[in-house]
C-alpha cells in the first residue's frame, strides 16, 4: 500500500505550525537534548523551599515538587515544596484516611466501600462530596492536619466551604500523607487504599484521562492519586465536556491559594517496595488545553530523580487533532480503546503498516503502537513531517 503527503509549503498554515513546533520537540528528544524553561515560582504568600535537584519546569507553569526516597530517608527533589496549591482531587486521600481512622475497611458498609473504591480508582467526585458532607466538611481537614502534623494544609476558604477541591495542600505535605499511609497506618488500611490507587483507571468517572505524570512516566509498580481542576475537556471520551465551575475562575484574597489557573497534579508511590514518593503539583496559564498541561506535567515528571523507578521504552511524540482514537489493531475497524486528550504527547514504541487513513490533504497507512494504551493510533495524527516516523522501529 502506498502513501502520499502534500509538501509542507502546500499545507494549511495551522497544521504547519503544529508540525513545526512538535517536530522540533521530537528532534530534541531524538538527539537527547533537553531545554529547561520557566520557573518553579512559589505560590503567593509562601516561602520557597530550597531545591535539592533541578526539575525541568515547563515555561509558564508554577510547580511544587517533592520526591522522597524511602530507602535512604532523604529527598531527591524539592522545588517550592512548601508552596500551597488547591488540592483538586488529591484531597480524596485525606477524605479516605479520615473515614478509615480507627476503622477497618472491612467495617465499611457495602455502599461506602463502593464509594471509596470509585473515589480512589476513578476519582469519583460524587463519592467525595458524599463523604465531605456526612463527615463534617472542613472538619475533615482540621482533623487530618492534627493527626498527620501537616504544616501547609488548610480547609477550603470560608467563601467556598463545600468545595473540597479548594483545600490547600503542598508537595511536602503530600509526601507526609503517603509516608503516614505507608509507615504508620494499620496494614489493612494501607493495603486497601494503596490497592485502590494501584487500580487507578485510565478514564476517570468524569471522562478525563488521568494517567499523566507518574502513570505515564514510569512502568508499574506504581500507585497514584491525581488531581485536575479548571479544564473543559480531558480526553477518554470524545464528548467529555465537563466545564469548570464558575468559582474555578476566581481568586480569593491577595496572597491566598490560587483558585483561578488550571491545576494538574500527579502524586503517588513508585518502584518495588514503594520506594519513592512523588508529589508534583502544578498551575498552568489560563486557557491552557488539557492535552498541553498533561504533556507538560509528563515532561516535568520524567525529568525527576525518582529512585527505584523504571522508565518505559519508546519515543515521546506530539499529536494533533481532537477525538483521536487508540484502537486494538492498526485499522479503523478495530475496537476503540480510548480517545486521546487533544494535542497530547504519546509514547511510541514501534510502528507498522495497516489500514490507509485519509484526512485531506493527508494520506497515511502507518500506525504507531502506544504501549501505555496497549493499542495503535494512525501516524497521520502524529506531529512528524514523515509518514513513517524517523528513528522509531518497525513492529
């Protein structure tokens, strides 16, 4: 089967711009080059903590980073680790631990256990709202701050008491939460909570692809609790249109936690024996697309020194288009496995010829295998100037 592609000079200007920027990124990746841009600026009203190592913070991104090696008992990364961010769904860890304080998971009613499972695996918001309401709302945070000795964590502002995702949280406090879970909580609680986090679903219950950051940067074993807020669509389903609540566009008083910019967080444990605890909390410029933030958090996470982590083989390549499907085989007749967030970077392990796909003026019969999805996408949607991506082996 033959393929053809119109010369760059004849392509639409928008497509050319996408290809140029992404091809530059691919070239840097293939050459082993890295570019560090932006700043790990402290959240307003906080004092930056010293850097242990130099994480690569993408331009325009504000980040709080902490990586703790449980084997040595030392941090390998700390950048703005005391900076306060709105927690988004990471607070569900505290909601779950509060529920299980002095209680075995086996003592939970069947309905509550089902809610916890959904809250930790699929980041289910309805489950979190239920527990937030019945267990005292902000009092949950007050109790957990005292129990775990958290220093940067605080209940949501008084203007938004029902918004559990507006709980203030830092990277270093997130590490404390995981250290408690791993080293101090009862075995049954530890195994239950981590067991759910190890079963994190790619598609969250609200239609967002939540396997960014840790889940995309490292091979298993890992266990993750992610968070996102302020985005309009997050892949996984072609019709995901969960708009941010109006309050997500607000900022409270000067010096308070930023409630305005889109937030995307990846937290969890990585490696055999849960050797490393990783917390990456980020804010992105207003209007940032989910796919771009997803890719930026991925680049940041991949730059970190994470002892015990195994990095997957392959080449990271940008994509273009929206509603792009990953399929079980290299043909559009194969069952779709998921839908990619628009413009996200993907890890390509190999490529092979399959069904010819046409998106005028482009025609391509090469398909890329994405190991983290266990399926194929048409190369026509890869941001590469060639139908067959240079440097990527044939399957």
